[in-house]
DNA sequence: TAGATTGTTAATCGATTAACAATC
DNA sequence: TAGATTGTTAATCGATTAACAATC
C-alpha cells in the first residue's frame, strides 16, 4: 500500500464505530477469534466490505484463521483514537443538551463533557451531570478543547459555532438542524432528527420497488 | 417523466429534507423564484445534483427562469408526505426520550408524539409534553401508528422494537445504538450519537497516515 | 499437507458531475 | 429573437462486491 497518506473513504470511516462495537461485544463474550464473515454479519455488511475497509489501514488477520478479537479491537480503537479519553464542550443546556450531558453512551466510549455553556440566566450556575453551566458569553479563547457539541436552537446556531471555532474547537457535532457554514479545517457531523423522521415518512408510502407490493397495514 | 414508483436512490431521498428546509426559508423571505444554482448553494450541493435529484420525481421548473418557490415547496412536501401530520409513538421516557418529546423541530414539521411508553413504574402515569406515559407492557396491538421512535437503553432495544413492529409500526427512528434486526418490510433509521462523536474523534488527527509509524504487527 | 480465510485485484454497480440540447 | 436555465444525457468518479491467489 502507498507510503503517502492514503485517502480513506468516508463510508469506511463511518463503519469503523460499528465494527468497534461488535468487537467489544465479542470480547465481552470471551470470543478470541472472529472471521470476517462473522463480524460482517454482526455489523450488517458484506464480509468483503469489512476486509476491504480494514485493508486501508494495514493487515489485521491471520490467513486461514481469522482475526484475534482483542488485537483487532485495540488496533481499531487506536485508529479511531478511542484508546484515549476525549474532553468535550457542550453548548446548549436545554432539554436536548441535558439529555446529551447525561448520555451514558458517551462516557462508555471515553467522551467526557467537561464544559457546558448556555445563554439563559436561569440555567447559568446550575449543574448538569456534575458540570456547572456557564454563560456562553464567558467562553474563553482559546478554550483548549477540540470537540464540541451544539445543542442550541437553530436561530443561534451559526453564531455559537463561530464562537466555538474561534476558540479552537476543531470538530463539531451539530444537533441544531442549521447549516453552520464552517471553514474546511473544521469537521462537522450533522445530526438532524427532524430530517430522519421526514425520511421515514417518505418511506411510509415511498417507492419500495417497481413491482413489489407494499405490505398491508 | 418518472412516476414515484421508480427506484429512487436513497442519497437523493436523504437530501430532500434539506431542500425542503431551504425552500421554507426562501418562502419566509418572500422570494418567489429560485434557480437551481441558488438553492443548491444554500443546501450545500452542486446545482446539477439538485436538478438530477428532482428529475426522479418529474419536472418542477421553468426553463430560462428557475423554480417557483411556493410550488416547488408544495410538491416536495407532497413527495415526502410532509403535507400532512404524522402521529408518532415514542418508547423510552428517560433523558433522551423526554428531550425528544419536547423537541420543537418535530412539531414544526408536522410530527406529533401522541403516545409515550416506558417500563419504569416511577415514570408511568407522569406526563411529558401533555402525553401520559404508559406501561410498555400495555402496548396495544394493533397500535394504529406507523412511525415509532426508540429511546430505550441498548439492552431493551431489540425486544421493544419487536413489540412495536408486531403492533404494526412500519418505520422506526432508532436512538438506542443497537442493531435491531428488523424485517425488510420495516424501515429503520439509526441515529447513533456515540458513533458520530467517534467519527469526529477519528478526524481530529486527520485520515491515518501510513508514514506515521504503524509497524505491521 | 489439506482446509480455511485473509488481503487484494478486478469487475460491477451506482452516484455525482459536466455538458448541452431543449425550451421558456 | 437573445438570454437564461432547465431537464437529461453521457462521462467521470468512487464505492461495493465477487473472485482468487497468497498463506497461515
């Protein structure tokens, strides 16, 4: 494989967490070896796709045998930086922000929300999951955190995003449903729950297949 | 030219909500005509992609002029079924479930959470956003709702999903981070917030470089 | 070795983009 | 008509899948 920074396809990267999760489960079940066939079926992909995905990062398996679970888990964790904890800043302490602050999935994977900001005076000073909510106007610059979660109303989204980016945040998880219009140097993942429901609504009567009958309700 | 029964690419469908949102904003700004170039740039896609996406559903524009905003908005709403309200069942009334029950984005697009279920005795009987939380053991069959949101802990996810599907739910928005293992007749969208953060963590140091010492085992 | 499964290549599939003829 | 922009075709790009040689 090439010496230079090979360009890893984004779909490959997006599947790594899924492989990681499956490996954790296998390890918890004390399984020591897993084949690409088995892991792929757990993750809901084709075995060849799993192997192809891994091939971007090196060699991981033992031919004729499979993959050592513990080893593969460690290496995927290292690739995804999940072998270390990550401090995260959350902006927005409303219903959604509170839920995120308390979300067990984050801490289980090593993400720690260590700073929470809001703008509402009645929230500032209160605590969420052990963290005191501060005034977003007091956001220090530089902040010293690379990961940010945005859970403010859509109207404030762009301004807060800019504030975070100017404070040195490099990656944003955006729940606001707004287009942030960020520079290319910042990575953004948009989670738009309304869009997701709309996509489901489309499929309710959507075109499943040319000749297929839709299931009766 | 195509009827709705044509096989529409999933990426096209996933972009429709974004077009819809942009059109709403244009309409609120009283703009009557929009070109593919302008709308595409608002939505963050190429103009040719926008036109191609639309072409799966018919003709929408006026050559030499552009698209009438109000008309295009109506037609996209109709395609996505956003021209009608949708009743939704929510299972899981914890932190995340509560946030979802109160999420303003849903009602703004016509999604109404009309039933909420949980399993915890201390939650049953309380109300969320005007809806009484009921015991998930009392889930009626059939339930008479097509859209479901799953916000329970991962351990209970599969069982609850099965329950909902057996009660007639046809589409599920899954926040549990579990693989549901649903039949093909049911549409599922997975929102895995932990995966999203992990993808961001990966990008913090950019795509893995093979120049960096990564000795092959 | 014989059997099994990886890592990789090559073929297939599908989506994006550019280009342009149609046409308002 | 002249100018503009759509709808569509054709070219490009990239990702998925199947197949198999390498090899444990």
